[in-house]
C-alpha cells in the first residue's frame, strides 16, 4: 500500500497507542469519581490538556476538549453574542430595510474555501464569504471591505484542506485589531472575534496563538497521527461561549460528558512526538513533493499543480490533469494499492464538484481532473518514487483511452 | 466491429457481473449509472453517491467507458409522483414496475440508442429471446414480474446477461473477478429513499391523520391507526390491536379514515374468485390465447397459478386471497411473460 491521503486521516502511531491503552484498561476510572485512582486519572487528563495547549502556546484551561474538529468549529460559533433566533431576526429586518437588495451587514465572515463544518455553521447566521485568489490565498482587500460594524466573527482556516494554502493569519488578526480599535473609538461594543480551523498544518507548523492573534483555534488529533474522535478548541481569555452539550458540567460546563481521557492522552502524545520536528518534516516533504512533481511532469497530460507555491503546506501536492476523470484515476490507482482522493473526502462523497477548486477559478475540465495528494508519516523516498511512476502510468493509460474514442 | 452495449450499472453485484459477462462475449460495453430522483431526509440518506462510486469502480476495473445519465426530473414525475398519487387514493402502487416501464426501458433505452448503442442491457433476472420476454433460469430470482410493462421494441434490443444464471453462480463469478461489491449486502427498501421505510417517506408528503381500526364483522372499534394510507389490504401485521389470532386488513374507508380488520381468514372481503384489472398491457396481442387461459403471478416470487382472462376480468378456479388495489398481476403463457394489468 502507498498512502497519499494524510489530509483525510493518519494512522495512530505505536507510541500514541501505547500511551492511550492504560486509560481504556487498568486506568478506566471516571475522572470525576472521588477515590484516588480516579483522581490520578483526572490528573493525567489535565496534564494531557496542558500538553495539548502548550503545543500552541496556551494553558490547559484555555482549551475545551471536543469530539473532533467539526465539533470544535460548531462550539466556536457559539461565541456569537446574540441567540441564533435573534440574529436571524436582525437579518430579516435588514433585508426589509434595504428593500430587494441583499443584506449589507453580515455578522459572520468566512473564507469561501472553508471546510463544510465551518460553512454550514455560518449558514445559520447572516454571513458573507471572503474571496480567495487563484492560489487559494485570502483576498485581504475583500476582507477589509466586507468587515462592517455588525461583523462579530471571522473564520479563516490556518491552511486549506484541499490545497494546503496557508493563510496569513497574523495579518488578518492585525486588520481585526484595527477594526476593534475603530469600534472602541466610536463606542461600539459589538465584539469581533477571529476563529481559525487549524486541523491541517498542525503537524508541520510552529503554532502560537498569541503570535497568530486568534481568539478561537480548532485542533484535530486525527490529522497528526492521533486517534479519531478527539479535538480541541482554544478559547482566548475574555471570549465567552455558550454551553454546547448540557449535562454534568465537564469542560467548564460548555461541553458535558465523561471526559475522553484516552483520546486526550493520545492527542497529547501525538503532539509531543511532533514538537521540535516540524522544520525537519517540512524539509522532508518538500523534497518528496519535488520528486513526485518531476515524475508527474513526464505524463502525457501536462499537470497543473494547484495552490500557492510560496504559501503551501509542505506535504500537499494537489494536481489537475485537465480533461481526465480523476475519479477513474482513483479507482485505477486503488487497484495498484495507491490511495489518494479527489477533493475533501466529504465533498467527494456528495458527488458535487469541490467549492474550493471552483473558488480558485478552475474550469470544469480542470476540476474534474483534480487529485488531492497529501503526504505524511507513511511516505518515504522509495514509495513516493514508486507512486509517481504508478500515477503517471495511470494518467497515460486514461489519456490513451480517451483519445482513442 | 464489435457491437456496442449500454449496460445500466447500479453498483450492485448483478449489474457488475453482467458487465463481466458482456465483456467476455466480446461486446464493447459502456457502463451507465442512472441518477434517479432521491431525497435526503434528516437522519436518512439516500446512498446514491456510494452506489455511483461502486458502479464506476467496477467499470474502471473492467476498462469500460462510463457515463452518468441524469433522470432525476423524469423519475420524480413518472415514478414518485405516480406513487404518491396512488397512495393518497388509498391504493398500493408498485414503483419498481413504473420505473422499468417509464425510465429504464423507455428513457434510458432511447437515450442509449441516441448515443449509438446497438443493444442495452440490465442486471435483471429475465430472458429476452426472439422478441419475447421470458422467465429467467433462476425461478427464485426471476424479475419478469417487475418487467411486464416494457415494450416489444425494448425487449428486442435488450440483453439480460443473467438469464441463464442462478444467483449463487452470479455471486461466485463476482468473487472470482475480485469485485468488492460481491460482499456488499443487497439493498433493501425503497430505492430512492435508501434504507428508509416507505412509511417515513410517505409521512413527508402525505397529510397523515390518525383514525379508528374497526372490526369488519362487528363494526366495533378495536384500536387506532396512524394513517390509513399505510395499510394494505390483506396485510397481517402492525395493527396495534394485539392478542389472540392475527388480524388482517380487510377494507379501508378513506373518506371516514377507518381501517377495517378481520380475524376471520374466511371473511368474504379477504377472498375472491375474480379480480377486475385496468391498464392492461400486452407486448404482443397475439400472445394471448383465444380462450384466455393463462398463468398469472400475483406478486414478485409468487408461484404461477392458472387463471382465465375475459375482457378485463381475471377469474380463478379456486378462491385466492384478495390483492390490494394498485398492485399488478402479471400474465404468462408457458415461459413467456406476455403482459399484465393493475388491480382496480
């Protein structure tokens, strides 16, 4: 097997599994129970939270453990000050006031290439999308123009999940600080928050929430050789969330339910294995992606490498073979046990063309011919060389099949 | 030049094995997935995207060209709307029969010919021979009941690659060729609502009112139903009345929203010697014997029983359990499926 879809899922490493196992077996206790073994489990859980938070330059109390990135994103949206009903009503009033023109004052701004778990939450409110350029990079002018006195939350992922394009979060945060200052001067109390989904890129970047200037940051264990079903939301001081799952008051009353101790311990362990090695990993993947690209350039269909060459996660190699049917390529490669995907796994299974590839201005033939290749721990020089040859041969075969017809 | 066959591929084992057989027979095979209408309801998801991927995977594996025909609009109008109309009228329609008549062997057939097909093919268990639709070898899987309304023109240009195979042989072939879906469980439930029960689907479209369940003989109220349209004449379960011998749905009064049931298997409303049909269909009028003596199938997989057709009245030698209005009765002479009609 040659696995080239690390942006979708990653294998839990041996060390992570070993760290987790005791918390499912001998240390199974409920961390809320009063006796000593349970208290020790509580301590291990808090320590895991500390480690996860430290990885992004925060403290254990600053994060809320969730069931994954999707839940963390949903939780982030509870930071919006008004109730949903209230907001919808405000939206309706605005619509009325402006006659037939669309709402001018969205409360939420999201990048148009965001993951469905952000976009679908935004749809519950008055929202607008921020444009990207042809590499998937945020259009900062568009952002500045769309921020209004009503904007409360701006959500921009750290790196796009289909293109790997890294967004300039620090610059975005600066724009937001300027807007906050304007509001303060005018006596406007509407808060303005920056949320970022950092599911992609966690393994390859040195992330520091203060440096990035984010108020809310989504983390996901499943993309960094941690277990599935665990994620976290960083919440900056002063940001108030609404209780999301009601019950026994766990996670500061925001997200009740017995803590996923093994998951949190596994997440923390996975991050500890990454820490300090990001730069080496970047170098390794950059070299592998270069090798892969030069092999793919020999194909009978000229590839278009997508995304930004300057601001791209080192392990991403999204590529289009215009005129070919990428889905056919995936099934051909699957027979050779080479696994990769078209767009994000979620949008591919809906049979709809990727909104991300549309947003960067690809035409239909380019979208249809697009593969998402994302490298990771399972890749090395040898299997990437092999994969390159196998993909090139599949492309050539498809090219010949279609040009005969 | 090899002849071109357009094969309807659903992602299931039957159409996948059909693709293998056609390819082995030397045809140029084009796989086609028909995208019919589907509806996602909260908590239920139509599996069409997975089915499409399964179909395409098999086509690619066999090196076939593959296309998707979009029949959503036609399917909604011809099949779904028809079905809802029938249910609203208190009848029990068969959407699969309508789908074959209107979509697969009309729209799909025409579209394939336009694309340059010499033949079409499907993974049905049935046989096409000299322009006649005939029983499949596997009498347990035979699907001619669902195909009785397809035209002669379609039969003449249709290949049923599974005509002479039994289901276990088909599964064996699938495994031999390493088709992953040989292990996939067969789809159950309404094709356009996934694994959802018909009841949940109808609830979305039909205004359902609870009402009384009364005993046929005594007019006594035995209990309450959650919507008369959900009950099929002859049905024996789900009456919420409980205890003792089972009850059968004997009659429905849609105006008063009452479902009548009976414990008496001999209740006269449950048995009949004659059935009146409408929308009679014959592929070839000459197939019907002068004396009207034919064999009929009352439902899919039911045994063939003798009957006589005079005009639109079907009479039986012995009493049969009554068939719900809207259901189809299919006619056979020997191994030929000659047509059928819909119970009034």
